C-alpha cells in the first residue's frame, strides 16, 4: 500500500488514461467516417454504423466473463494483453477489404475494451493511498472525455484528409507505443488468490453495489437518448446544421468539470453525485421549455456537459469503494451496465423519435432521472457522505 503522503504516480495514471483514449477512438471513429469506410468496403452507411454496435456488443458480453476468468492473473500482463489486442484489431481493420472480417475485428476490439475498462479503475486505486483513490480514478478516466471532445473530431478530419485506413493504422502504432510505456510506468500487482474470491453474485449483493449500478444505468441511459439523437432534437431551433459545434460545447464543458471532480471526489462523493444529477435534471428542464431558442439550447448543453463530464469518475469511484478488494469484479459490472445503458439509450431514443418526436426527449430524461435521484439520495452505502 502506498504511503499516505505519497505523490500520485502521474506517469502510470496517464498511461491508463491513454489506454482509455485509444479505446474510445477505436470505438467511435467509424461514426465520423461513414462515407469513406462505406465506399471503400462497398457497403451502406447504415452497415458501417453497425461497426459501432458490434463493438459495444463485444464489451457488453465479454466484460463480466473475462474478469471472472482472469481474477487470479497478475494485473500488468493482463492489462498489456488488452492494450496489445487493440494493436492487432486496429491493424486488421486498417488492412481488411472484407466487411465480415472487419466486423469480426470490431467485435474483438469491444472484447478487449470490456476487459480494459474493467481493469482500469481497480488498477488506479491499487497504486495510491485510500484518500487519493478518487483523484487517481479521475486521472485514469481522463482519456475518454479527451477522446470525445478532441480526439474524435481530429481523427475524423485526419481520416477525411488522409484516409480512414491510415487513421486506424496510427491507432495501432499508438497501442504499440503504449505497451512500452505501460511496461515502464505501471507496477505489477497479483491477482486474487482463489480462496479469497467471492462469487460474482455475492459481489453484486455487496452493500452499495446495486444502488450504484441502478443510478449509473439511469444517468447513462438518459444521456445517450439525447446524445445519440441530438441532430433531430436540434431541428426546431435550427441548430441541426451546427450539431458538431453543439457537441464541441458539450465536450468542453465535460472537460472543464473533470479537475473539479478529481479534486473533490475523495471527500465529497455523495454531494458530487447528487449535484451532477440535479444539474442534469436542470438541463433537461431548460431544454424542455426552451427547445426552440438557440441561446437556451447552448445553455442547456453546457449544464448537461457539466453534469455528465464526471460521471465515469463518480460511478467508478463509488463502485470501487463499495466493492473493496472485489473492485475488478465490480468494475466488470460497471462496464456491462454502462454499455447496456448506451444500447438502451439508442433503442429508447429511436422508439421515442419514431412515435412522438424528439421534442419529448427532455421529459423522458426527467422521468428517468428523478427516480434515480431518489435512489442516490437514499443509497448512502453506495454514495457515502465521505471517503470510506
């Protein structure tokens, strides 16, 4: 265990953040390069879009079984395996001219992502003293919002200018370099001894785990309904042509709040979770009442970004603290629940869009968020008033 006054191992934590950055870029880049990929592979844009779907399916089905299978393995070789997997699958994606082979590579990319995300938070907390665990997770999770706000737009521009295959090839190179960085910067940790492991069903029943998973599912579900279908939602205000700018504003707001979350999460986890959910509900109210006004849309999106930017840090910290030595098992449940909520957001949002229109989205968000806010308020074991 690190000493109480030890400094944060920034190089190691940033290596974890870079792994998350590569993971998110690998996942989301096809959405920005539909035309180029579809033309090259000879398939429709809708089929190219399924490259994102099958990636999410890989993460969804693999995280819990893989973590259960590898709980006794040493942590650094396991993490290196997951990172190396991205070098392989992105190389296959860059070289493939067959849609089926590309989809197979994307599925296994999701599998490696599920394992990586399940390991990252637990790895971060093992490297620091208990009172630094939230800050360590905040740094380790930094790669995801940076990828969404900066990496995806930059990767899309590079893919459009130099070709999508080069972009995925560069992701492979980045993964190989990250393997070297990780071998140098990351300490190794043993897996759990067989006699100390709890069954996953017992981990699920640990005090606090179920409230954390429920609240996280609701927040991510609500977020993904609006994020996935932001373009039709913006049409009444005439901002649909500026969707990229709106999402950039959201991304910047998400980034701004992360240092604040990182500085406060170890001492004020409960307050931050409740505040973020209240902010999200406030954003929904703004968007519900003034969805035809540009200034209100941008205001609501800024509030939404501030509310959601620290979500990964907050929920991973809460689950890790609730699970204790079973943090990796709990994180596999977090990964599975997060991906299920993302898929559910796309499904629910699509059904609402087809049946009643995008204007109902803010109301739907409130319907989802308010019960979750009650659970968070009552769930003091999952969301304690101070670090435990």
